[in-house]
């Protein structure tokens, strides 16, 4: 029984309170999580909303999927489980063929290059 919704194509000016007010029309809203950029704090244009029952989730999808909210046609659907993301590669030591970069000077024995 999934009770979490994905809401996309939101205006960057949308607040969690705006979403709470809107989705309360479909039933009891347990939580609203507006996703923001870590660096700027600005909305990324999507959110996750948890409703209290499956029937309320279905009602919210019927009422709001494709509806105009903040001069945008929002997308409302059941939230999917987050897929595992590939490793970002910040730790160079864990890359294939890696280990630490060899920082020794190249030039061989007897080279006066440095």
C-alpha cells in the first residue's frame, strides 16, 4: 500500500505550505517534502507528499495530475522507490585501475629533468 506521491513540474516559488493546502483537498496530508538544491536552497521543482491512505492517494492523483497549479500543469503520480545511484568517483582510490595517482616525476635514472 503506497501512500507517497511524487509531484513534479512545480513552480520554483511553490512552498510546502502551498502543497499542504492543495493536497488537503484530497484527504489528510501526513507530510510534505519539497526538494531543494543543497547549494542555493532553491526548489528543484518537485516534491514528495505522504497521504494517510491509499484511497486518498488515488483521489489526489485523479484531482491534481495535469491540473494547473502556479501557472504550470503539475504531474502527480505514486512515488517510486529510489534507484541506487552509481558511485560518484570522488574517492579516486576506489576506481578501477586506480590506486593513488603516481605523482613521481617521469624521466628515468640520470635524467636532469627537475
